[in-house]
C-alpha cells in the first residue's frame, strides 16, 4: 500500500472537536486505499501522535509553553496572526517545526505522495519534500490561501507553489476562476473538486419530534447561521434583517452557532436594534449537534460578503443544511452561487442587502409549498454532488494517476 503524507493547518484536535473536519473526513475516506499519515499543528492538550479512524496523525509543536501556541485553530491562521503579536512572532518556529517534522515523517514512513491542503504554508513545504525526495505533490486550494493574499509578494509564492505542483485542486468555480486569472499556465493541471459532507450525519430527521425535545423553540420559526464569527461571514446584515422579519413573523428567532472575535460587535448591534429577545448565540457545536440544529431550523442563512480577508470560496454549511432537508438562503458572494441555484434549490440575495434578505426569509417561511420545493431539491442536489463517497472517488482517481 502506497504511503501518502497529508499536510494541513486545520484538523480535529480531539474527539468531538468543533474544528472543521473536512480534511479528516476526506483523508479517512482515502485511507481505504492508501496509508494516510497526517501532519497538523499541535494544540494545548492534544495528543502529539495518535490513531484517528484509519489515519495516523502527528501534531508538531512550535512554541513553549504549549498553551501559548497561537497560530492555528480558533478563528483561523490569518485572523490569528493579524490580531496577535505573539502569533506573528511564532511564524518562523511554526514553519521550521512543520518542515522538520515533515522531513522526519517522509524518511520514516517512506512517503510516496504529498497532499498539501492550503498553498501557504503547506504548499511550500510540499515543494521542499517533492524536490528532496522526488515524490509527486497535490496542492489543494481552499480560498483563504488565495483571495486575501493578493500582494505581489504572496502572488510570487503562490506562483512558485502551483508551478511545482503536479495537480492543483480547488473547491469552487469562483476559486478556479481566480486561480486561472492569476496563473493561466496551470489550466491543464487544475481540477475542480469541492470538499464533501458526511450524509450519515447530515440527513433529514423528524422535525416534529425534534421540536418536542426543544420545548424552547417548539412554536418558533427558526433562522439559523452556522460559521465563524468574522467580517467575511456578513452576519451583521442578517441581524439587521431581523427587525423586518419579526415585524411580519412574530415568532421568528435567529440562532447563531460559532465563535469568533466579531461576536462583541454583533452583540452591540443586537442591543442597538433591541433584538435581545430574538437572537441567541449558541457558541461552538460539534458536527452531530449542528446536524440537529439544521433539522430544527426553518431556514439556514449564509450572508457572506467580500471583505479584506477574502470571499466565501465555497460555503460547505449550505451543502450540510441542504442534506438535512433545510431550506437555504445565501448571498451572491464568492462560491455560494456554485451551490445555490436561485429559486431551484435555495434563494440568493444581493450581498449586504438586508432588506432583500428579510424579504426572502419571510417568503420561504410563509410559503410552505415553496420552502418544501427548495428543501427537496436541495437535499437531492447536495447528496448527488457533495457526498464524501462521490468526492473521495475523484481524489482517488488523482492519487492513482500520480502513483502509477
């Protein structure tokens, strides 16, 4: 069995972690055919090495004491580095430690292929391993390694990485278009393969039974947001839409799942709009819990905007909610239009337009026939296009091609 090293900056730190698990899920599916070894950043109280599912996971430490490691997890690498001086100071040790550990694993495990998630910094380390050990490299672009990094300096690094990768994959047509506009020469090596969802977790459930268990929301019309609380998600536009929604639907409530530094600003807006009784922050939830809230909700909204930190490259929460049979509404930002076909499997509104968003929320909640149609089509679309079984087969074909 061939040995594959997966380099990533986002990976579950322990069981039932709230950290997005898509790199784990993909790697675990691919481990049915290949021996997958994962190298991820360490986090305080996480194991240095462990077996998770079908994977061997190594976590590299990059600062001591360990509890002051500030670069990875939480809000994400870019926001962490932007807000924390200590995180900035840890960048050299982060890079050095990841390279050192990657080299050690490549020697010890006799790696045949490197799969780098995110161009920076994993793609750079992937190039080093490729040249040092003469092994092929896949670079997967997720969006945060592309859209916010537009300076000449970062573009030169991105060009070097995609120029050396044997295959580049990306998760949306929006990211694909951006990559080709910057580096048209990579077209023959570029593949559009989105991340997937676990349809054993994200599936329809009996909403009446769920509502009876959640007495608090039994008679409410629930608008749900799931994601990191940052500027790019545009949550303030959803909050600003709620007074109009509540004026037409008295039982409407907004539930917000996620954490981030933007929460304080959002709480101030809620106070300003006198929405304290209508908006609830639920904090971070692990994925099995999130699936329950998707099923509780009447509509999930992703109001993402194009911001300094980039744009929404994909919007995986939309596919998850769809798979649960929940109606979805998304902004016209980034890769959201790859998932939502307006009026067919969900609704699209112009980004930053709270009035239009309110109108669409009111419409799908009040029009039961429309909501059921969108929900039904969304569930079919999501399972057909984003189930991990289908997505992993696309990656398996790429692996097989490079490991001939």
